[in-house]
C-alpha cells in the first residue's frame, strides 16, 4: 500500500495511506520542514485591539503648512507623537507641535496623563482647522503651537512660540469678565475631561509649567504654558 507522511500540529509526522509511492520521501521531508501553526506561534501575533486609534500622523512640514509664523519660530518647533485615553475609553495616538526644547517633557507629560487614564478627546495639530483656534476649540481639540494673539487683547500668545498647550477646551473654558471661550463650553467638575487639582496639574507643574486655573482674575482652565525664553534669531 502506498503512503505519505504529514506533520500534525507539533507532533511527529505520521504515515497516511492513499499517496502514490513516487515522491513519498520528498513529501515526507517537506512535512518535516514546514513550520507548524502551533498555539505558541499564534500567541505571538500582534493583537490589533491593543493598537492605538490614530488621530494624527503627519510630518512637521505638513503640521506647519500655511502658518504665518516667521522662519525663526518655525525652526524652533518639533512635532511630538503622544498617546492618550480618549472619551471612547480607547487608546488613541495624536500629535502636538511644541518648541524643540520642550518636546521630551511634553512626551513625558502625556505619558503621565495616559497612566492616570485622564480622558482627552483628541490631539491634532491646528493646521487641520486652517489655523483657526475657534474651530479647533469647538471640536474639543487639544493643541499646542498656533501663531496667534491672545484672546481679547493684543500681543502674541505663548502658543505662538510653541510653549503652551490647551486641553479639552469644551470642558475647560477660558473665562474672563463674564465672557467664555469656546462658545458652548461648560466647566463641570464631575464631567470627564475636566481638569482639576490632581495628577494632570501635577504632571505639568512639577516640570515647571503654569496652569491657567491658577491665574488670578481670569481663569483659563484648559491652558498650560512654560514660562521662560522664546524663539530667538
């Protein structure tokens, strides 16, 4: 009776009937050499459910496209890829543009926020909104660099130098003299994404940043900035 051999799982090859006699040695050899789909090899495959949902993945040149910032400021910037827990409870990946010398500590801050499982809606460079801070805030976007003035006054914002980050604007409005930005925002200490004294504020403060919730008079609950030098020639 003719026979062939076949590897079953991780077991040794066994003889099966029905194969022609010619070439049986070659078939047997191939059965021995082919890798088996064992449970251990399957367990090493990547778990797609563990991969982050990508909200932004662009190069710095794309993130700065169309910005009115002078060359000296543009040269001082870097784009930082960060991960965070979004409002859907899943891990997301986004990007924030900041000053080069702040890039490492910004990455560390977002790692602290992810570890604390503080929910952040999204983190996307403002170029996606045509450099409109109003549109970015209305979309509850967390952002860094944007070459713009301070709200309701003259003078460049710290955002214009890549030294500030606004987080979850819709839950953490900027309040001044009865005015509120963005429109429709509301601060509710019980709402997810609201910044309170705790791990979020500590992650920034211990690295030398300021929180707008500590400002006297006006309150910029969404805002963190790093005092110090600005971009130079």
